C-alpha cells in the first residue's frame, strides 16, 4: 500500500521541528535576502555560508527514511529548496545581484507571491525516495549515494581533438556526494573526463577547497538521448587530480574501476549471440546497420562487441537472429577494450516491437483521429512510445512530468493517457487521479517498473481510478492491444 499523507503534527522529533521552522522562514520571506536570512549588504562569503546552512538543514540526505517525512511536508521542503536555489543563483552572481538590488528600489519584489505551500509540487527525488522505500522489493538503494534535487550553477571544461579546450555553463538537475546530473548542449562521450567548478555544499565535497567554489575532475558515466537540443549527462566525481594519462591526452576515454554496489536488479548471462544493430539518430532515422556479437545478455540490457567503431548515434534497434521482435535501447556506456574492439553497453527501453504486428495495427482505420497523451520522465522511452503510436495511426502529444500531464490532459483533451507511475512534479498515481477528475475524463493506462506487486494493480484502479495497469518491460503488441481495447469502448 502507498503511505497516506500524515500531518506535521504527528512528528515530535526536534530535527523535524527545525525543518519546519526553516521552511516557514522561507515561506514568509518576501525577498531573496530574507530567504537566506541576510541583510542587503551581505558579503559573498556570508551568502555562501547562509545558503550552505539552509541546505544542510533541509538536506534529505539527513533523513533516515523519506517515508518518515509526511507527503505535504515533502512538498513544502521541495518548494523551499526551489526558493533557496533561486535566491542563491541571483545573490551569488554579482551582475544578477546588482540588477536585483535595483529592482528592490523600483517596486515590491513579486518573488514572494510565487511561493505558497498550497501550490507546492513534489519533485521526483522526494517521491522516488518516499514511495520506493515503502515497498519491500525497493528497500535497498542501489546508488552509491543518495541524490539531492538541487539546482546550482556549474562550469564544465573539457578538450577535443579538433578545437582544443572548450567550456560550457549549465545548472545541475541533482547532486550527490559522488556526482551530478546536468543538461549539456555539447555531445559528450561516456568515459571522457572533464573539470567542474560549482558551489557544491561543503557536506557533499570529497576534498577541501575554497568555500565559494569547488573544483573537481569528473568522468562522464551516462548520456541521455537529446531533447530540445540538450542531453542530460551524468558525471561521477574523480577527485582533485585527473586520472593517469589525462595531461597527455585530455580528450581520450578512460577506464576507471566502479566502486559502488552492483546496480543491476536482474543478472546478466555471459552469452554470445549474433545480433543486428541499427543505429538511429535523434529523429529515429537509421544511420547504419551491422552485425555484432553479444558478450552478456539480460532482461534489461546487453553488452555487444563491435567489429568497427560505432558512429555518433542516439538510440539503437537490436534484432536477434531467429526472433521476430526488435528491441529499442539507449546507450549506457561505450569504450574500447584492451583488445582494440569497441564495446557498447545498452539499456533496453522496456519495449519489444514486432514489425508485422505494428504494420497490421497501423492499417486499422479505428486508430485514425484518436489522440493519445504519453507522460513519462524517461525521455528515450517517451520518444519511442510516441513514434510507435504515431506509426500506428494515432495523434500523439508528450508530457515529461505529472504536472504537465494533468495540464495537457485538461487543455488538449486526449482520448487516452499512457502515464508512468513515478514522475517528477506530481506522482503518476496522483496525476492519474487528477486526470480522472476532469470533465469527460480520458481513459488512463498506467505503466510502471516499480510498483509491480499485485496489490498495486487493485489500488491504482480503485483508489486512483486508472482504467488499466501494465508493468515494464512490456511487449509492444500487448500495449497496442490495451490501447485499442480502451479506445473502442
């Protein structure tokens, strides 16, 4: 069962009272200075210390279990984080601070009107921690350290063989003691090394440095397919010194030993299979097609050895000889091993597509004119599902979080919604309930890789009013059959 929200009055621990006081201080604040508890003439060092103090108090990494924090309080904490990071991004940047100080003398700061605990929206970090921890099968955290939803400025410096040194400014999506995720315009290769500068909170640093900034080398661990011209890049901190060989070839890829726990929930089997790999670009158009040999295979992905280097690509289609289905996959890692051959580590997107069934379904006249909203924060899967449904003859609109899904369902009035169970800004189950409360609500199919126990199948229908429920991974034919069933009723 999903935990029902509790009120803050149920908590008596001193630490939670401290959290509540900190949140109330932020909520009552009318200016960025008041958010950080500062006077207008505060120094840069004072701003930095005030921000770090606030982050330390509200830091979810201090919670023994996110399920100890009531749902409504999680929303307020997240809203407070948003205001804290907004205040720090302005006051910690001199040109922005100067403009902001001028605006304070012109008219009242409207920032205070934007934040209300009534309109706060839970972010994915809190929802993931809270709801996953409430299930027995998800109680063990497979990450090396907990992620903190925190937006701070970052400067990334790297090298390439053609243009030499390059630099890009960005803002983090989340941070932890071992790394960060952020969007980048530059195409990055897994296992390349970059140098980061960012005002990381002191308790998250692995080595000492100036209070105002943190310099650290980092390894590119994962690159998500592009969306709106940017790719989300996951970087793992290496330390204050680069790996051996970096000074000679800073543009090269580096092999580093993984020091975390085994993160695969489903083991891989050492197996050699001949597969056909079709490389796809951002528009899902084929770039190249070739045969490769697998080295290990599992339900969630595989590693393949290539006979020649792969081109730059965004997704791949994997075809196993003797099977009629085609699996779509995203890149998790790529590297050249000691034998000189390149390896691709691929993550299946939870969809197995059978070309024959897709073509047959696309010919059905009943699909024409029907509109489907696909809501999933997994950008590759969202994009793949959208293309598959378009090929099947449906009009498709896409949403990347629960809040957007509800808004688009209200404005676009789709005939059916396909939504992930775990999304940022509004949990998928809560989004489903809100959509079903709209006038003339659409049918809703919930997808999940987390809530797989049988009791969720009952709960998502009875409590949140979903029309159907499917677990990932799923066969495309089953999803299309489910879609057709609900659109024909």
